[in-house]
């Protein structure tokens, strides 16, 4: 056998032994694709993904860009001098006497809505651990200042932005003026149009309570 044929034969045997031994080199995996940012609206907002289309919920002082999904500085933004409670409960108390009146009952299977404007709600809560609690759905249909009016400051409430499961920090709290006995406490929030919120009430010793939620002009 010529030297060149002998070299080819040795190489072929080496390949055969390697295949039989099971020591084949691991396949080389392609590098992962660049997924890009998980939220294109960051860092000055966050995205809302909805059937009607994605949109940016931008932080205060920013606005959604006209093209694409991003938040940019709002040149028209003027920092607020402080949260205003408007007439301090006078109009809300008018609804206590004149309605419209709606009763909602907390449920473990759904979140009843409490987002009708200018409505006096009677809210029935569920017993839990010797006290009462309830979770309700609230969608803001405007952007601006909102006030939750309650019977007294001892009723714990938490407003959560549902999509990101983040509590909304109250912009202010105070007592109402002496317009009616049913509503004595106010909690103010700055909310955004189209955003879905969850209102958590309790734990409280009250099995039911009266409530008005208003958007202030």
C-alpha cells in the first residue's frame, strides 16, 4: 500500500472509532437572538398591552411619542403646587341624598365595578378573619385628580394599578368639610385615562359602607 493510501486508511479508522465510542462533539448552539427591551416605554413609563393596541402609560412630566412606543418629556407639563380637593365633599354629599344609588357586593369570583361617576355606592364586604374585606374594579375614564369619599378615616383602602400590580400612592388625604354625616374622609389620587385599577377595601369592622368616587374638574 502506498504511503498516501495508508494515511487515508488510518484517518478513516480514527473516524470510525470516534463514532462508535459516542464521544461526538456537542452541537454548537446558535447565539440567542436579541429580544430587545422588555418594555419599550421604560424608563419613563410602562406599556399597556390591550386588544385595541399597545400604548405607553407615561410618568408624570412625560407624554407618549406620536410615533412608536416611547415616553418623551412633556414640554407643556407644569408641576402641581399641591393636590386640590375641590369643594371638599359638597358635591359628593349631594349624591348621598339625591343618588343615583348603586349597591355592590364583594365576591371571591369576580371584582364588581365601582367606576360610575357621580354615584353613591353602598359597598357590601366579605367576612375574613373576624373582619370584612372586598376587592373592586375601577377604570379611570379621564386623566386628572380623583377623590374617594368615605365615612371615616379608619376604613383602609388601597388603589392598585392592575396591569403592573403596583399600589398608587395617594396624592393627599383629609377630612371633608361638614356637608353630610355619611362622608367624612377623602383620599385623593392622580389617575390616568383608560387605565384599569383595583380598589381593595379593608380589613375593617364594617360589613358595609357608603362611598363616592369622583373625578374633579
